[in-house]
C-alpha cells in the first residue's frame, strides 16, 4: 500500500513539474501527447481483454475522470503557465496504468518495491544534485 501511495505522488509531481517547467525543445510536447494517447489505448485494450478481473471500472471512476479532466476547465487556470486540464488527465491516465501494473504484479510485491525504491532514489539523487545512478 505504501508503495502505491509513493508511486501516485511521484506520478503527480512528475506531470505537474513537466507542465510547469519550460523546456527548450517544443517537440517533446507533441511526443508526450502521442505517448499518452497510445498509453490510453493500451490501457483500454488491456482492461478489455484481461483475463484477471481484480480491477474493474465502476461509475465512480467515470465521475473521477470527469472531475479531473472536465471540471478544471470551468474553474479557470489555477496553475500559472500550466494547463490544469492536461495535468489532470495525464495524472488520471498514469493512475490507471499504475493500477494495471500493480494488479499484474500480484505475488511479486518484492520486485515492485525494489523498482519503486530504485526510481525514487534516482529521483532524489537528481533533485539533490548528487552523482546519478542512471
């Protein structure tokens, strides 16, 4: 459970900082949009044709998607120099991807914990400016 919370926080922070940080090359944004469209299609196909039904989509999920994607457009831009609708939609897509990975790794929790610890450690080293592992 703790690993899942850490992954959710890291995913949210990554999407937020990506949208609020200025990158020199604008082509990365086009690549990112294509990536998220393909990820969404892959998730839909994986959920549709999955034999394991540990995770199922409920009407509450549709409400959450609506609130994360559509509702911020009615409020206006809360984040300076960032698109809150894009941040919300990409974060929700990543959350569903995390849920798919977690349900597929049932029985291999140690592997999931190791990967989460490694990625979080690498991000911490990058943030502190220390020599990077990767």
